[in-house]
């Protein structure tokens, strides 16, 4: 099914905002890096305006992504996937450390070498 202009603006604005937040940048920081106005970034993210191909390239370059990444539907992964993975990785590391420590203590107690 073809995408409407409104849907494309929404998708583009949402993706720009998502990538900008990954860098923990404000709209001002993205605007400076892309060489465009803060108001225009705000208008893009709030789906009020579309952009020219040259500005699309500027924004993609500032965000260090390919242009098509800003136009594709979002992944099915949650926004906080990185923090979820980090949390579980930290838990796994802690469990391994605890198991190693227990093993080493047991080894000493049993006089295993």
C-alpha cells in the first residue's frame, strides 16, 4: 500500500528525533551539526514540514546515518533496548563473578589444584 505524504513526514520526523536522542543531542545541537535552523528541526520532528533532498542529506550526515534510515519504518525493538541489554549483561557478569568466587573458595576448601 502506498504511503501518504503525511505518513512520510511523520516517519521522517520520528526517525530524526529517535536518532538525535540516541546521541543525546538537543535540537539546537543537531541544527548546528546539520547547518540548518533549530526551528526547521522542530518543524520536521513535529511533522509540520517536509525537506528538500539536500537538507535530508545534511541531516543524515549530521546523524551519521544513511538517508534511507531516516525514511524507513521503525524497528520493532523498544527505544530502551540498549539499557535493557546493558542491565542483563551486567547481571550476567555479576553472576559469573559470583560463581567464580564460589568455585575458588570451594577449591581452596577442598584443596583442589
